[in-house]
C-alpha cells in the first residue's frame, strides 16, 4: 500500500463522481501544484503575506541575456527554498523565448526521496 505524504485540495474543484466531495491531489501532483502557484504569484499580491511569490513576471519584459537568466534562476532557487520546504531543488533552468520563458525545475521530494521535475511556460500577455 502506497503511503501518501502530501495532500492538497484541487483548485479546479471537480467533484468526485461518487461522493461529490472535492477531489484531493496528493504527493507529486500536490507539490507541483504548489510550485506552480508560487511561480505564477507575483510578489506583493497576497494579503497578509506580501513576501510570498516570485519575480518571474518582472523578467518577461527585460533583456533576455545570460545575466538575467542567471539572476532569475538564483531568485527562483531562493524563493522555492523559502516557501516550499517539501522539496530540495537540484537544478533550475530558464530559457528565454520570443514571448516568454520556459522554466524547468528538477527537485527531490523530501520524505519520499523521489526525483521529479516541473516544466512550465510563462508568456507575456498583450
């Protein structure tokens, strides 16, 4: 029997077909969802927790050079280390594209010792 280490509520609020309850997401999916929320939340937008979030959106309109790439990777590492204590980040890679950036985060989930990764695209909106 598999042991569930982490459990969160699904933000799409799809009900379970039998019980009608909101479906939980567990383990890898829960941690990945939390990382996506952290990356996509602008710092300063959460009431009572203004430090929560990342500065990813600030880099969408900057020059896409090696210095900005390295700086964003460092800031993401610091943000994840501070706010998502369920993971140990092994690598962060940022690639700037035409209208945005691709972010890949490789991490180990604490308590399970599983290595996994998350890749997301962050794009500018017109």
